[in-house]
C-alpha cells in the first residue's frame, strides 16, 4: 500500500468547529502521526464521546463510532477486545473524560487495553455553550457560570498517574509537531495511553495568550518509569509541563483474555442455551 500523506488521512467532511478552535491542531497532529506510523485506515477505529471534540471521528479516514456522553472508554475497550488487530483511538473533551466519564478511567487503567485516549482539554463544555468543566480554574466565569466556578479543578495528570494509567502525557494543540510526536509514542506503547491535550476553546475560554508563558517541556533527564518523579512533575504548579510523565509497561487486557474461552470449554461449564433448556 502506498504511504498515505497526512492530508489524505483527512476526509472531505468539513469540521464544524469554530475558526481557531484548538481541536483543528489536534486533528492535524493525529493525521501527521497516522501518516508517520503508516497506519492502514482499514484497521483503524476512532471512537468518541459527545462534545465539540467528540465530532472528530468522521474527519479522519478510518472507521468511526460517535458514542454517548462519557462512555467512550468501555466502547473503545470492547472494540479492541472484539478485534485486537485494530488500532483503537478514543477521543473526547475534558467534560466527557473527567466528569460524566471519569469513573471509567480507573477501571480502564486496571484492565490496560491497548487503546489510545486523546482528551481535548479546553477547561469548558464547548458544545453546550460554555459551562465550567472539571479542569476549569476556581472562580473562572463562563456564560454558564456567570459568578465564577465554585469547585477546585482536577489535575488529570496526577489523577491518571494515581490510577496507574500505563502511559500518561500532556501536550498542547498549538504545538502540533510535538503533539504528533507524543501521539506516536503513545502508539508505540502497548497499553492504555492517556494524552491530556490542552486545546483552547476560542469561543468560551480563550487561553491562547495566557498559556504559552506557562508551558515548559519535561526535562530530558526525567525517567517516565519513576512514578514518584512523575507525581512531582504533575503536582508542580509553577509550570504546565508538556511531554510523557509516566510509562509502566505491563500486559494488556486483551492478552489476559487470550485462551479464556478455551478454559471455559475445557471446564465444561454449561452453555446458556443448555441451561435454558431446563426451563422449557
Ligand atoms: C447523558 C448526557 N448528559 C449531558 C449531555 C449534554 N452534553 C453534551 S456535550 C456536553 C459537554 C461537552 O463538554 P466536553 O466534554 O468538555 O467537550 P467539548 O464540547 O468542550 O469539546 C454535555 C454536558 C449529553 N449529551 N448527554
Ligand atoms: S465552542 Fe469551543 S470547543 Fe466548540 S468548536 Fe467552538 S471553539 Fe471549539
């Protein structure tokens, strides 16, 4: 198969995002990474939750599943278990991932399916016109919270390290080259990879000016296998670090399931239809 260019990974469907939305940079970085990794679109699935970011799957040449709000991780896990040969990428927003869907992160981490989760984190609920989200700063006023938010924000990186997500990284949509490199590293990782991508919502929480001075690349001396050091970087409030914080290679969910049905066969556990015969 001839190599597909990044441009060719984009479908003809025009994104409906506002001009200047950070999600354009994420889409571009995804296509750059797919092209560099030479991923066959026939073996590629994008699954998404609901939100502006959740609209991404039809924009990429792949199979796509626009699922329900907060439920992308169980669905992506099911896709991977159903066909472990597929490259499975889950996408969505910070509301989708860390509010309604937050309960799925620890259990996906425990299972460790080989799926990649790209969270487009804009600190607001964009699609529903600007409410505070789990990553909104305390006191930030939004159209949907005119007197300012009243909750302290989550730290998605520290939370993911605490849950032992096996690959944890942060990137910025405005640095598409670096973001593509992190996506490629996540693709090389065998297991559940979560990338928290700061992706500004130009319409409801425009952080394009305030962000760049706060960003810093994780020092090259950092060893992502060192969980304590990863926590230190994640909790360092003086900077917003970009790069791979934590990586813990371990068996994937699908590899642990291998041979399970044969074991059940060998144990001659009655099949459901045989059990049902007792009731007919
Ligand atoms: C069960 C359910 N509850 C609420 C909604 C309404 N809803 C749609 S998208 C969304 C939040 C989107 O915010 P986020 O996940 O951060 O994505 P963004 O739009 O910012 O990309 C909400 C609350 C819904 N669709 N389904
Ligand atoms: S509302 Fe915000 S997140 Fe949604 S498309 Fe517009 S800029 Fe992007």
